[in-house]
């Protein structure tokens, strides 16, 4: 799903996504997912305010995925004639999903670019 006429996302949207990632990183960490009682101390607790970059990225990707699933569900309900779903709600959900996906792609592109820059640095 793409929006015609849009060649890219401006830097303000990318900055907003990065601010969202930073906000997610400062939220308290979820309880340890490691199974208890296996003879070890489990995961090392880094403190309640520390979330790894990978966790923040994973949470953001899950939010984008959930947004896309929600838009798809609304679209299917509307197409089947469900009176509880309006066209405007469906279109708004689809646009939100599309924008969040485009922002995610732009963040990914920036990360790949930064990775290539780091790998090309001379030591």
C-alpha cells in the first residue's frame, strides 16, 4: 500500500519516530521473560529505566505491524458490509498504517546508512 505522489518522508517525521523510540526506551522494563528455577540467576537486571535498543526497535515494529493488522481488519469488515465500521475510520486507519510503515522504512534506511558509514571508517 503506497501513497502516490509522495517521494519520501520529511525529516520531521523521522525525528518524531526517533523521539518515539527514545520515549519507549525510557519506559520501565517489562518483567524478566527468562524462565525461573533453571539453576541460574536468570537475566541480569539492568535497572527499571533501561531498555535495550533492540527491545525498543522490536516494540516499534510490533506497533507498526499491529497498526497494519487493525487497518486490514477494518477494511475487511467494511467490505463485508459491517455497519459498525465507517469508511472514514477505515481510511484513517489505513493512512496511519501507511505513514507508520513509511516512517519505519526511512528509519531503517538511516540505520543502514549509519552502519555503512561505521563499517567504512578507518581505524
